[in-house]
């Protein structure tokens, strides 16, 4: 029952490490650039860039993995990017340092998805389960992350007494379990779908959280941002159904609604601004 998840685990040797290190370096680059970018740009800005990354992955997948993408899927991806921009257009932040870090994040994330796809197709890893992949990824990441933490002065605030508190240990363990689950599920999903589809799933998940937060926690979005967020979710679902005939009609309907709604909102904003000027 658990064999697809556990799989076979090749013995950790120099050859395995050489093959896996590029993935680990891209993984660390992706995480650190994203976290550091949030110090200079807003979360909505990061969300827009993540949707831009999806397009980059689609292009790289076409050139390096020979995975062709049809016009419908391209239109869906572009629609998701426009929806993300509509969601965040009132809260975009500009920072040269922030955008430089986001540029690094685009390169790191796109390269990570493509290299991972090539790596898991190698004969040596074809029978390895998602837990084995997560094990190698986390194990080889540890020394890299320790070096990064030391370089950035993270150990200067290290307080063993605070870390040994029961509540803090419990939170760290809980965080580790959640992180492990995410890692295993991500590797398992990567074996089943394309790199671009993986990015679409990640981005749609972010907007699902936004919608759920609006419904169950606190409503903070205006009409424009709500239309953008819902559009991303709907287009993400359509992307996964690209092969079905009905999906083309639904895409046209969503584009019409999206365009009309955006035009009406913009026209209303222009009139309101004109009234304030007069």
C-alpha cells in the first residue's frame, strides 16, 4: 500500500550527492529569495510574480522537456497572470532590491521545477518514492542551510534556553510535521503532473487561502481584488481541464466576465476621481 510513497532508497553516495546538490541549491535559493523579498515588497506583489514564474516554467518546459503547450493552456496562464495583477493592483509595491530578489526567485523556482522533473526521470531515481526524495532533499539541504545561517549571522541570536521551552519545541515539531507533509506531497505530485501544472496548483492554492480567509476570517478585499482572485482559481481549474471540449467555452465566458467587470470597475473609478477633482 505504501510502496509508491516509500519506494526504493538508493544508497547515499557521492554520485547521488552530485546529482542532488543542484536541486538543493535551487531549493535554498527559491526559499531565501522569497523570504528576503517580503522585507521589501508586499504579499500581493509576490503573488503576481509567482504567476509570472508559471509562464517561465511553461517556456522552459517546452525547450528542456519537450512538453508542448497549446493555445488554450497559454490563454489560461495569461488569464491567471492578469487576474493576479487585478487582485493586487491597489497594493503593488516597488523596490529595486525587492524586485531584484524576485528576479532571483523567478530563476530559482523555474530552474528548480525543471531540474526536479529531469532528476526524477533518471533511472537511478525512477523507483524512489516521495518520502525517499524528501529525505535526500532535506538531508543534503541541512549543511547548505547551516552555512547560509552562519553567513547571515543567524547564530548570533541563538538562545538555547528559549529553544528548550516545551511550547516552542512543540511548535517546532508541529512545523516540522507540516513541512514534511508538504515536501512528500510535492514530490509525489511532481511525478504525476508537468512542472507547469505543479506551478498552477501552487498558485491556485494561494488564492484558495485568500478566498477562505475572506469567508471565514475577515473580509478585506474590494470588488476588483475579489474578481481577480476568483478568476485565478477558475482559470487554474480550466487549465487542468484543457483537453475537454467544454473548457474552451468556459474560458471564453470567464474572459468576457473578467474583461467586462474590469472595464466597469475602472470606469467607475475614473468617474469617482473626476468628481473629486471637480
